[in-house]
C-alpha cells in the first residue's frame, strides 16, 4: 500500500469535476419533482444534451455554443414529455421511461458522424490571484465555467424555492395541484416550465460529460448517470443543499475508490466498487430522518375538470 | 367487450402473419447479442463489423439481426430467447457474462445453433470461440516496458475473469522482461463499457504517476483522458482506435471476427455446423496487431514485430517458463509452455504483480 501516491489536491479537484454532471441533472430533476412531475427521462435528456452539445461544439469550434445547444436540446426533448403528460395526460412513469429510450436512440442516430472526433477544449477559468493560492487554488478556483455555473444553479434553486413567490407557487403546485388550481395558479404552465428547466439542466449535465469529463462522443456514454441523479433527488429528500452534498459524496467516493485501487489499498475491490453507492445512500438516509416527504402531488395527473 | 374482440383479432392476425413469415423463411437468419452499443469504438464495434461482413459476403441469402447494449444477467436470457423465437438459425452472444444465459436458452432451442464468445461451456448446439488476446498483450507489454519513464504502467481491468487476468499476466511478464523496475497499478472498473468511469480510472492512474495505460474496457475514453493529460502512452483495445494515432495510441490489438463469422454461417447453410471450442490467435488472423506508430523508437518496433512473427509461427509462446506464481510457487519450468487448460481457467497473478485478484 502506498497512500502517498495519492495527491489530495488533485483528488479534490477531480472530485468536483466528477460530480458536476450528476449535480446538474439532479438539480434540474429536483425542480421538476417539486412541481409534482416525475420525469424518469433524465438519462434520455442527458444523452441528447451530450450529443447536441458535442455536435455544435465540434461544428462551431466553441464549447460555449455547445453548452447552450445542449441545454436547448435537453429542453426540447423534455417538452415532448411535457406534451405527453400535461396535455395528453399520459402516465408520468411510462412517458418518462419512453423518453429515456427515445433519447438513447435519437442520440445514437444524431451521433453517427461524430464517433472518434475530438471536441474543442473547454478553457479553464484560471482566476488570477485566487488560483495561485496553494491547495485552495487548484481545488476551488481552477475549473471551467460550467462547474461554477452548476454551483450557482444549486444556490439559485435553493433560494428560489425558499424565499421567492415563484418558488412558493412551484411548491404549491407540487404539493396539491387542485388547491393551487383553485387559487388561480396555472398548474400546467408552471409544470411545463419546470419540465423544460429540468430538461435544460440534464442536457447541460450530458454535455459536461461529452465535452469536459470524457471528452468525446460514444454511444450510450452516460451509462446510467441519469438514473443515479434521479435516485439522488429522492435520497436528498427533495432539498437542494442535500443534492449538492449527495453529488459530491458520490463523485468524491467514486474518484477516491479508483485512486485507492491504484494505490493498492488492501481493501477488497468489491467493497471499494460499491462504496460510492453505499456511502451516498447511508449518509442521505440518515439525514432524511427528519420526516421530509415527497411532494404531495408527485407523479399524479392533473386536469382542471377533476 | 369490443376491446377484447379487437385484441383477440390483433393477436390472431399477428400469429397468422408470423406463421406465414415462418413458412416463407428460406433465408438463413443470423443473430448477434452485444454487450455495448455498436458505436463503442472497441469490442462491440468489431463484432458488428463481423456481422456486416456476413451481410456483404452472403448478400440476399442471409439476414442478420442484432441487439445492442444487452446487460449481463436476467435481461440477457430474455434477449436471447426473443432472438431465438424470432427465427434466428445461428446466434452469436458476444460477452463472457452471457455464458449461463446462452447455455439455458440453448437447451430450450435444440434446433438453433448458438456460439458464445470467450466462454467455456458447450453443448451439442452451443459452440464457443475466443481469440488469444494474450498474444497481443505480450507485445503491448514489451512496448510498455520500453516506453515507460516513470516505470509505472496503469492497467484498467474490467472483471476478474480468466481472460482479463491472462492479459494482465502476459503484459506484465513481457514488460518486466525488458524493464526489471516496472510496476503495474491495476484498477478494476467492474464494467465493460462506461466512458465516464473509464476516463476517471485513467485519470486516477495518470495522477499516480502512470505514463503508460493499458485498458481491458471497451470505449475510447481512456485514450481521450491520456491525450488530455499529455505524454501518456496508450494502446487500442479490441479495435484499432486509429483516431488516437500516432500518439497517445502507439499500437493496438484488433479482434478480427469476420472470417470466423462467415465460416460458421456457411457451415449452418451447408448443414455441417458442429459444436467446437475455437481459440485462435495471431497465426489464424483473429488477433491482429494495429500499426505501431512512429512514436515508438525504431528498435522497439523491430523487437515487437519480431515477437509478433515468432508468436505467429508458433516458435514463441507468451507464457514460457521459467515463471512463478505471485506467491512464489513454481508454475512453469525452464522452457515449458502453459497449456490451454491452465490459461483458460487462469485465476492467479504471476510473480512480481502486486495486490490481490478480487474473488
């Protein structure tokens, strides 16, 4: 065993990068579920975002344009889900699963010409002075813009849900859509907006995978990240702060276990491999002992006549 | 009531059309079950190239079908059963983890021929086939031992099965032979295909000083990670991965399944198909060595090519004694070569490797 070969600074820096895709997808899904919609299509929207972002970034040479298109692509796909569930009143679970299958298929169709191409590098945001601070500099201040955007989004969602009128309306719609409707709020409109936001976030998360973390396009490259994001929202009791904690835990332990393996730690590999899931679930389950519960109208179909 | 009638009608109609389809079925139907997507750029991509080669070779006489991204487990037997029910005459299941599912489905469909890649269980209608990837690994190990400056070689392993362990041993033996100081750091990814995880594993290895990365996972993500880090050597796995030439990818192992697939399809058409256990290597052309690029010094390239020629002619076996097991006990005496039985069931590291194989 040689723990000294693990560089804690590099480890923490790659923790933050590794957790960003999950964080983005999960914070989007959190808003969707707080509005009372269960969208199981996160995986499909992520991978669609991954290829949209990748294709645009390759063609324009600008990763920024890629991320914008990834958000639009994810949102466009999610609007399909919105049309099915909010207008055609289809079952949320079935529509969400269909969206995942559709997204996976669509992305491999769109991605056919992009296998083996390298995307333009996403510049790191080296903040002068701050990134020169020893230890803290490389860990906190030398990432790309998307990492900070993801953190800002978490803060914005938290603040919005807790302190603003818009957040209150969103939560009302999610807790009891009949009551919200009786008060005159546009339940369908609020939900469609939430779904589109969730789709855009998932798309950004996917693009972060294909443009920064891997970076290349491979069919099926999200390989289940969307499902982990979905589970994370539940284990985080629909709270923004805990989603951040969960994503960091999951990303952190995933990276740590790989490093421990490479360093030859004498813990059986099977335990190391399951550790990210185990640790994340344990911590979040213990934290959710405060009787937080799911939004009251989660997954229920709303129609004004009922 | 009406719905019921409608449904019954639909079922009847379906049944009718499928009988008609069966009656008219004179084409040979060949099915493939893949563990990853056909665009993974590695393992599944090469199998699918074999499928396309069948289509090209036989034209209208043969129809091929495939299912990609089938997970190893309960889902596999469902997918294989479905394929057998859809009228396939020959089914290739192309991952080690499909073994038990293939065996159980083969029992239920005695008239359908099954071929399972990299496994060891056979039946009258179930054959196995695999390639001697370890021959290619030996050449990679030689190049890796010569190319590393930090003397740390990173190895991204998938699952602790004999095929993967054989690869690690073959690479390590030949790396040590040319560089006594070389060390292997091994990460078990527990996946065949997960680009993000593969990239993370490569990054972890590079951060811990590895400047050569060998992979036994299917995607090109480690190549991209190595390229991003700079100065790290990689090898294409299962497919040429030529888009990363000439550096970081300096050579590759290419699995060429096409000739085998065509021969076996022909055997089914001719009615001469019999169960067998095939294990082909460089000699038969099932394992190919991708171009060794100019990033490798000329003398190292010559040595690697000489080793390839010696393996192909049967003059040299990558597992030739004296070799000891990791615990120091004797395995092969001077000049002795490993027999196929031991290799197929390999569950131990050779001397010098650190760490334990997950059980």
